[in-house]
């Protein structure tokens, strides 16, 4: 069979995974009576819950004598590391764009990487049946985007399809019959080039993803660049610099067939396969014949921009909920993560039992923490810190800057511009986007955006959409104001009491309800004023023999504000931690003892 390797790239929620569903169904991959879940490629629990793609995944369909290997890529910039290495496996890309929203930051980010590799795009304007669709304008925006990204003439001469992935149709013109996705299949076969490979040369393959299989061990996936590999052939792992990593045998070779992997006897140049049998070779390494000495070139991965400290849970409630609490177990899990996730970095901290984990953004590290807590880990997480650089020529401190695109109702545009200006952001574009909404583009330091998303949703009454994308390193912008209000801190250990919380409601709002375990130094809520306040949440009502009409009314507490993991990480200040266990997310002060807190604050002021 002739092979075509293609990646589908798009911004969050523009319909990539739904389109792959349609391609799988209409290619005859499933039986007519087979039960298939929606968004079948989002196989991870977190992906299904959040409705986003986190891991890049491969599938394969047959179409009129061709094998189409399709890669579904993440749509969020925090998971860009997945996309960067996946693009080396494909020979063409389908750029999927929402017919109403148009090209968004992630579309720009991945398309730039694809164009840099010389890949030719196919533009699919999805959701063309939306009532607010503006397909012709979006097509012009796509062309302008490719011009801005320095596309060459071949890349600018891209074919266009209008589609509805949900309804399962694609057409070259909006006036044509809307029947099926066959025009997209035909266009991929016609427009995407066959893999440029040499079957007669020795076997070589670049590893792009790693998975752990309970029966086969490590599965290394990549595209065979040259030659043929047969089951049990001897192979060698080569590092990026050319040094030998290990000698091994290809115990099993597996190819993608629909949603499943099937064992095959040999892998040929151009196909995307998974190999088991290697225990040390990792992402960006090369697998070749035992005589091979030259590694394949791996795509450089953009460096991390923020870091957090992962430490053991040192609170009085430690060990009650999770079963993985020791620092060596946490370290082992983090080392396992960086083996397959090249965009995350782990370093030992100066403090005992703590590790500095660096990544692309709060969401990426938040997904790692959420995965670990579901595996039974207990952790203490610090506030995200921006990774600064030093200009080699001037010695000036540089910080990461992000491009921020917000879509808000017209009435809220003023407050958003004001808040981002306070955070040292600069507005670069502002235009109406239809339907009473305005699209505003800013350049803002990453420091200023940490913790802003919750405030943004409050300011826009939950209707605003904010997208961020790393832009560049720029000179340090100076002090940026942080959280305005202080917090309410527990001054004793026990279970919270309704009566105490009710009496304290005038002081602020709470993150906990009654009957909850609290300890000294735990953050119970937000204070109305800028300073922190220690409160007693355990004080019960004094009972007497005297009863009076109206004095024993039922206590009605305001519903506590429950925080998600990402909200908690964004909320805390530099002297606070998030305590994460399988069933609880608690906020606490770094120093639980009030005297230690005072001593630390005096030291900070003195420095």
C-alpha cells in the first residue's frame, strides 16, 4: 500500500478529534454495529473530562488502496512539546480553523513549526454550518497568517475545504452537496506527498513518543526513515550526539490499524510503527542497525518558561489520604515523566525532599499534578515562578512574554484592557469579531498572567475567552502587583464549626464548610482587606440553661468557594503552598507556625 502521513493541527475546540472520528467511521474502520465512543482518540480520563487533547496520538485508515496515518495533535500551547516532535513524522498537515473564530494563537504556533519543516498545508474551515460562520473572511485571515509566517509560494497555494466534522461532510464549495468526508480523503491522497524514504538503505527510525505497556514494557513510536525491520532483528539505540545508548532486539513491531495496534512481522520505510524491546532509548534518540553510527536529526524543543517546586506533604494531615508520600517515590515518578515528556525538566532543589519542575505553562504542570494525585500521591506545590534569562551581550535580565488573545463582549472590553495594563501588558490589536464581541490582542509578561484567569472570568461574568501563547524573551518589566487581598488563616487544629464560620463571614469568604479538618497555618478563606488575619474556626456556641425566642435560630452559612487545582495554584502567593492529596486540595502557609511567619516576613522586608 502507498502511505500518506498527515497531522491535524488546530486551536482548542476547533474540532480536530471530532474530525478524526468522522474519518475513522467513513473509512470503514469500524463495523456497522460497533459501539464507538465520541472523540475516540481522547482515550485519557483527563482528556475526556476537560474536553481537550493532551497527548498526540496516531491512528491509521485505509482509503482506496492508500494507507493514511493520521496524527491527532494537542490544541493547547502548554502541550506544544507533543506537537513539535510529532511533526517530524508527517509529510503534510491539515490546518483546521473554526469558521466563526478564525485562526487563533495555537493555530499560529503549530502552523509556524509545520511551515518551517517545509510541510504543505491543507486548510479546512470547520463548523461551516454555524449560524455565525464567516467562512470567506476566515479564509482571508488564513492566507494572511501564512504570509505573516513566511510561507513559500508552494505553501501559499493551499487547497481549501469547507466542512462540518460533527455532521460528517466536507466540500470544496459551500454551494456543493454536503454528503460525506470523501473530498478530504481524496485531497489528502492527492496533495500530501508520499514519504521520501529509502527502502534499500539500512534501517533507521527516530523515536517521537514513548508509552508504557503492562505486557510489552516500553513502546517506542516513530516513523521508519529508511530500510526494513523484521521481528527479533538486532538493533542499536543512538543518542542525539551519536553515542551508543544500548544494544537490543526488536521483540515486537506494532502498527496502527484504526484505534488498535496490530502486531506485524516487518516495518517498512515510511510507515509509523511502535517497537518494544529497548529499555534505555528515549524520545529524540535514533534506533538503527548494529552498524549504524549517525543519528537522525531531532527537532529542537522550545525551552520551559515557568517552574514550580514539588515537595513532600509536610502538613499535620499528611499520609491520611494518599499512599505515595515519600520523596524517593515522588522523584521516581517525576523521572518517569521526563522520559516521555521532553518539554518538562526536573532538577533537585536546595531544600530537602523537594524538586523543581519546569514546563510550558500552569496547565501543563497542573495536568501532571492531577495525574499524580489520581495515582495516590500526596504533594506540596509552590506558586509558579517565571524562568528568567540573562542577555549574553548586555547582561540585562530577560523574562518571557506571551501573546494574549481575548474574545469578550463589547461591554467588558474596557475592564480587561485596564487590568492587563496594570500587569504591564501592551495592546497590539483591537477589532470587532461579530455577535457583539471584541477581539483584543496583547503582549504581556508571563509573570503578569499568573493568577489572572480567575479574575478575568469574574470581570467578564464568565463569558470571556482568553488564549495565551509564548512570544519571546524581553527585558524585565519591573514590579507587577500581585493578589490584592490577604487570607484568613486557622490558628488552631481540629474540625471547623458552623457557628465560628458564621461569625467570621463579615471578615471575608471561605474556601471550606463546617465539619472539615483544619490545622494551624491552613488557609480557610480570603480576607476582605490586604493583610492576613488569623481566625479561630473551632469556636462553638456557649450553651446555657436560658432560652429566648429568636436567639437559637439555625445557622445558615454562605456556600464556600471550592477551587480547582489550577485555580488554587494560580491563587496562592509566594509564602503559600497548595497541599494536594487524592481527595483534597488545601491551601496553607509555607510556615505553619505564626512566629516563623513573622520572622520570615521581617527577613523579606530587610532583604
